[in-house]
C-alpha cells in the first residue's frame, strides 16, 4: 500500500532527527550524504540506475547501508521490467544484481545482500507467480533493513562494556547511523556507552571526502555526545598523550583470517594504537565477515577518482594534471586488531576459530 505524502513514515517520526534510508511503499527515500552537513535533502530512488548512482557517488555509503540500498535497488530494477513469470523475475533479478554489484567493490555487505535476495527467490515453490516472486524480493529487502537495526543495537550492547571507565575514544570515517539502517556499528558502542558515562569522542576528519568531519561529527553532535574533531594526522598525538583509551572503527570487509578492510587511514591508526598500547576494536555485523576471502590481500580495494584529492570543496588544491593514487580503503592486519565486536558477541583472536563459532550461531 503506497504511503501518502502527507502520511509520516515510522522513520520520520522516530526519535532520531534523520534517517539514512526508508521504503515508502512505492520507492526508496535516502538522505543525500554528499550534501551534509550543509543540507538535509532526501532523494527518491525509483530504479536500479538511480540506486547505482547513489551508491557509486556515496550519497548512501557505509557497508551495511550499501547492502540495504542494493537489496531495494534489486527489487526496484526487477519490478520495473514487468516480468510475466517467476522465472523471468529470477532472470532479471540476476542481471540487475550483476549491474548493482559493479557500483562499489569492497563492501561485502553489498554482495551478501544481493545473494540473500537471490536465495530468497530460489527458495520459492515452482508454482509461484511473478507477483508473488516480486513480493518475496521486497520482503527480503525489508527484512535486511529491519535486521540491520537490531544488529546495530546488539553490537552496541556487546561492545559498550569495553569502553567502561574511558574518558576518551577515537574513531575514523563514519560507522554510525548514517552508515547503517540502525544506530551504526562503531558509533553504536558510543551511543550505548553514553547512557552510563561521559567521554569525549575524537573524530578523524577522514580525508579525502571528510566522512569524519561532515558525517560523524554531525550525527554525534545531534545525539549530544562530546566531540573533538581532529585532522587525520593529529590522531597519533591523541594516542601518544593518552587522550583516547580505545580506537573503535567499522569495517567494509573482514577476511577469513581477521584482516580488516576499512576506510583509508585505518591501518596506520592501528599501528600507532599498537605502539602506544591502546586497544584497537573493529565493530561490524557478521554480514561483513567474508569467509570466502582468505586474507586481506584478496580483498578488492576500490580506487577513487583523482578530483576527490586534487580538489577540496570544489577548489583546486593541486597543479592541473597532477596524477593521484586514491584507494578508498586499506587493510589492517588481523594481528593489530584487539577484538571484533559483532551482534553475536566480542570475537577475539585467533579469528578463524572465533569466526567459525559466531557464524555457526548465525546458521
Ligand atoms: O567510502 P565509505 O564512506 O562508504 O566508507 C565507509 C567506511 O569505511 C566505514 O567505516 C565502513 O563502511 C563501516 S560502516 C558501518
């Protein structure tokens, strides 16, 4: 049943002053994160091409949110093909999934969500008609969104005790509500811990696209947390001076051996944290674990366009024609990761063993 424009959706009326994305009943509305913090503007996404563009341009970003967005994109793209049979629905869904899979290569949640939707279609009885198959696709996208909210809460619950007694914590990029359908992964620990204790969150600005300054500082301040924005190269000093008692970051993909791909700049942060004996925690849903990827070396790392580095807020900051190397993510070796906080609990090294146990509980 389509939502009327005048009718406020559950997410609009929720306690949080913004939502990352929502299903309106006809299409997806998502917050255009490229405009934050200057403007809060929601986009209506009605087909897979618009969803592809939104993911590629980082209008919606962060591994879990990309997964939810891709699942809805798959439904929209398949719905628009006007299939006559369930077989056609499956065939079109497969081609839309290949298309959406090309939007961003590193966040495994994107592929996990698309595979999950394909599996939902495959499990339908042989006599299912096209409409029921499409309904099933939408139902799966909605379930992925709903479960992500619950997963984020559980990650916060499981991880908050690790922060007990700390006066400061440090994070990189944005692994918050803006990166998920819920209250985030790394930031979920902060939101949960903040109900019982006061602390300062040191936020790396996160060059080149400033997810820390534009997004993390924005959402933490709205939630009333004490934020200190720092340039990326100030993080070492914060750790050296003992101002942050833990580093907590998110992840885009975690290999079977515990190596973690996350926003570029995460790995050097882990090295400095180890040097100064500060625990380095990764918070991520089990959907970010990728048992099929043996080690970090096998994780595909997205490279971004030169203009993201040669321009700053639209202004050129490098000589015209300067060549650039701009990987969006780096890989932190498992041995630098103190623990990985998931919805199934806090996983400790050796990660192959703790992952096997956690994935068994997921089934
Ligand atoms: O390029 P982005 O902004 O999508 O990168 C996001 C990150 O690296 C996040 O830390 C990661 O996706 C975890 S989000 C819960």
